[in-house]
């Protein structure tokens, strides 16, 4: 599915319901198409997203709720109006929590159904309901102008126009998924789905079913047929994150898919042709994994036709300020909390920090700073996390003696705790694990007590 239209799709296995709902929708001057099952919808509609999906809950094979979940997994968003002859509360609650626009019971209230469809079409026309979530690509983590970043973006541009498989390697938090989204967004497949799966987040026994799908009864608990991520990504891109965690038996199956360009769902007797571009990512050294016998060499060659290596943030520290300012703007907007920006010394300290968690750590730290800041407050250096202040102030480059370095670290930690607890000494002392009297003595020793205080 790609282009969004104002056509209404109706999926119901009861022909009388399909025909009556079709006539009703046409009487309201909307285009309408009908389908007898979820499978028929998925097989016939690869190039269009409807303005509204009128969906029966209880369908043969793939239920309406399962179809809703699979569309969500494929990053396809469409306003859904559920209809059912079994108006049980748990089902309706589950449907609405998953993003359904309306849940109607049979016999249908025609006015309510038309009102829901008109609402869906209005959402589409206003642009508040879209086929895909807005991808975060170069507008977020992909920010910078250092040579390392420029070289990275050159490779993204080079491979995006091709259909090559891509292997993105790099430390955790460097933005590997962001690069995958950027490649997809710049590719001829950008109008089709980008489907992502984290191989490390799924039980090894279930990963084959997630990737290739399964037939009903294929294994214990397989109560319904389920499409795999490859079929959900048909015509688009499949992103396999943490590919180094793929179990050995699934590595063999994936290699076969890449060679034959077809998938065989678990429990199926026939394979299905696919047209999917594959991008994978890992924070492991796959060459060492191959040497250790944990990853197949032939699969490694198949995946790494076009390798991209993500530079860690410490190797492009000049980009830290631009990233930090971008995150401040985004989180201030998202939280509805305008702040006065970052103090120049705060930015300078951020640039001196090594950021072992890379861009993700920087993003999380800026989010915390925005949450802790007062409205329109300029974020001062002492608001940074104590471990950041400690590392920056205790940099090995300094020639201060050890006792002075320890004093600097202790000062920034105490200052941070005081600020965190509103300069209330009792709460600050408790958080530091010392008595109020010990804190007061420490403040005097560090020169933090008010002049003339006793």
C-alpha cells in the first residue's frame, strides 16, 4: 500500500453485509471496494491506502484485530471502523486502544457508520491521519557537518537510489535505525512500507514466525494464520536490527530467502515470492562472530554488499552542539515547556564529554534537562548529570593534583544535588547519605556556604 485515497474499503465475510454496507457508502457519494477476508485485502491492495477501513472483527483466517496489528507492524496507518455481531466490551476496548476510530455492533446504525466514515475521510484530507508515521531521518540524529558525518551521508545518498542490501555497523546509540530510515526515504521504495524488527528482542523460537509468518496450527499457540515481516514489507524495505543475534537455524532460512527471493511461512507447503529490500544493522563485529562460528560467512557476504560504519559521537564532537540545540527545541515543543536554551558553557562541557552512549545518550540527557528546567530558564552547566560534570572536570588533560580533582568532582555533585532538591539541606543530605550537619560542614569546606554563615 502506498498512496492515500478517499476510497472506503469494506472487509466482511458475510456477503449480505458487504453488499448492504457498499450500497450505503455509495449513497453517500464515496468510492467503495469490498473484500471477503483480510488475506484478500492484503493480496489485492499493494498500491493504495484507503481513506477508511470498515473491518469486521471476526474474519476467517486472519481476524480484524490481527489485521489491525499487522498493519501497525508495517507502519501503515489508516482510520479503522470495526463492525461486529459480538459487541463484547473487552474486544472493543482492545480495538480502540489500538487506534480504531469507532466500534459498531450489528445490526448497524447506518447514521453512526456514515458519520464515522466521514470523520475518517476528514482526517485524511486534513493530513492528521497518514499512511505512515513521520519518519525521523536527517531532521533528528542525522545532523552535523564534520568530515565523518559528511562521509556518512555521502554513502547514504550513494546507496539509497540502488536496491542493494546494506549492513550498518556501529556502537549502540549511534543512529543505525535512523540511517536505515534515511536510505528508505530517499529510495524508489519510499512510498511503500518500511518494516522494522529487532532480532534481539524476540525469543529465538519465535523469530522465524515473525520474519516469515506461519500457518494456522503450525505450532502450539498458532491459532490463526499470520503474515511475516517480509510479506508485510512487500514492495518496500525490511530493517533487521541487531542481526548478530539471529539464531543459527534462522540464519540459514534468511540466506535462502535472499538467494531465492521467496519465503516459506512456518507450516506452509509452498513458498511465496517477495519483493523486499533488506537493510540490517549490528553493534557487533560480525567478522569476529564469523571467526567464532556464531555467524554464517555466506550470510555475512549477502548482507554486507554495501557496508556503512557509523562513527561514534566522540569522533565528531563538533556536531554535539548542533544536535543538543536540536533536541532542546524538539523536547521543549513536545513537552509544551519553552526553555531559554543552553548556556554557552553547558554546550562547551557537552562537547568535551565522551558520550559513551552516543547520540541516544545525548538525546536522553537533553530530554532530562528540559524536564528539570523552569520555563524560559537557560540551562546552566551545573544542571548536567553529575557523571558528565565529573568526567569533564576531572579530564586527564588537567594537571591538577588528585586531591584537587576530587574536590572538583565533589563540588559539582553537591551543587547538582542542592539544585535538584531546591537547596533544602535536609533532603540534599539524605540523598547524599550523610547527616545535615555533615552536609553543612562540607558546604563550608567546599566554599559553597553563604559568606559569614556558621
